[in-house]
C-alpha cells in the first residue's frame, strides 16, 4: 500500500478481472514510467484467480489495490476515480502495457494545452515513428464523437478528473462502448488534444469482451443507450450551443436506430431512420467517417455484415453521395472476400468504379488459377 501524504498530480487507474498474469505486466509498465511521481490504483472487479495475492507481492508504495464484486469495466474505472483526488487521471486496461514515456507525453500534452479536457497519445491507433508532443492538435471533438470514437481505447487516454466528473463519469449501465460513450459526453466539456503516436502495446487477446458484447447484441444496445444519453446532455446545453449541436445529436440516435434495424433486416424501419438522420444532419451524406464505423456493427459475421451493408446501400437516401460510394466500396470488398460474386456483380453493374475493381479481381483470380494449373 502507498504511504499517506498528498496525492501526486497524476493517478493511473487499472481495472481488471481474472487477468492475474496480464495485470502484473500492466502494473510493471506503469511503475517503469519515466514519470515516477504517480499513484496507481488497481481496481479488481471480482477476480477469484489470485490477482490480489499476486499484487500484494509488488513492493511499491505507489500501488493501491481495491477489490469489488463484479460490476463491469465502467464501475471499476469509476471506483478508481473515486479513490484518487489527483487532478489528472490516466487509464490502462489490464491486458495492455505502456511504453516507458507514455505518461510523460500525456502530461506534456496537458501542460501545452491547458484547455484540453482529454489527451490521447495514440489517437486513431497510429503506427510508425513516434512524433513529439509538438505535433499534437487541439480539436473540437463534437459532433464527430457523437458518431465515431476518434480518441482510441482508454489505455491511450488521460483526462482532467474534474471534467470527467462534470460529464457524469463512466455509465455503469454499459458493459460495452462505455469508453466512447464517455468521450462523447466529455467532448461537451471542452476540446481534446490528439497525438498520433503509438505508445500502448495491446494484448493479442484483448478483444474478447468486445467480441462477446457484439455477438450478444450488447454492443448495439450500448451504442443506442449512449446516443440517447448524449442527446439528452445536448438538450441541456445553453443556447446557441444547443441549437448548433441538437440536429447532430438527434441524428446520431437515428443512425444507431437504423443500424439496429439493419441488423434485424427491417428494411422499412432502416430506410426511415437513415433518411431522417441525413435530413437532420446533412454531413452524414458528405462525410463517410460519420457513418461507416456505425454501419459496420450491423452484423457479427462477415455474411451477416454483408447482408446488412447491402440493405444499407439500398436504403441510403442518395446513391451518388460520398458516403454511398464508400458504402458500395465496402460492400464490394466484403462480397469478394466472402465469395458472393453475384452480389459483387450487382454492385459493380451500377457503379463504374466498382465494375473496374471487380474486373481486376476476376483477372487476378483467373491468373492465379492458371498458375496453379501450370
């Protein structure tokens, strides 16, 4: 346990559940940070695998260990927020690790950009050579965050604790998408600072919870709940911000309703929701980044996703918009990968660029088969 005294300026919250070996690696990566003045709060969300005993052997006064009955990752992170008074809180999932300068970079971003309520040092999961903090950009993340997580996983992020509490912290009803839900509401508190820099090492098996949530339908339910809550938050804003953001927030609710309808193969409901969303917020037609990430949640298998995307393509208001063109490209690629050549041909016959892509695919496939026979 850490010694009593004033809290450091930064706390690291690590939620965990049944990951004894992995959480030890995560904790080691925090304690090895180039920033040594920190407190580390591990919140054990009901593990029975000896996690507590393993962490008790870690001889570092900066480490605190909390155990609670299993209530989900949002509740575990909120318990960590309550356990510290540090003005800055960084998060690390227990199946991830940080590179040694990760926290140093996050703190530099916050110092450089005092208006930022959130900083992320691996926004959009960048790879390659690590840029310096000077390359970071301060952005108004709304309304894009209503539709798409442009921030990254919690392991990438540090926040100003006061702003997170003002936003309502993590929604403990959600067992999936609880991070992107908070980012959307936090974007109403102030700008974000994003740096495309790879400083988190993610576990190869770290998507298990997300995959289970997607397969069970919990992920779509969480997206719908998040969109509705964000819309409620927007309706509580003062003018003129409320008037500016309300169409986007309401469109985000309708877009998720459309995705749910696509997943259920309810063509009429999907068409109505998608068209009303585009009417309220025309950038949905012009900027695919608002739409495509949501549509990809309409199926849990490649075949189901293709059927849903084909229905979305037929239901989309304008068949010539940039979003429709990207959607057609995605449909074509998925149809080719899953061997649905009839569906690929149907798309290609209506779109010249898609027809050229299909022709190239067939030529390459024919050539490969010829080499195989030779």
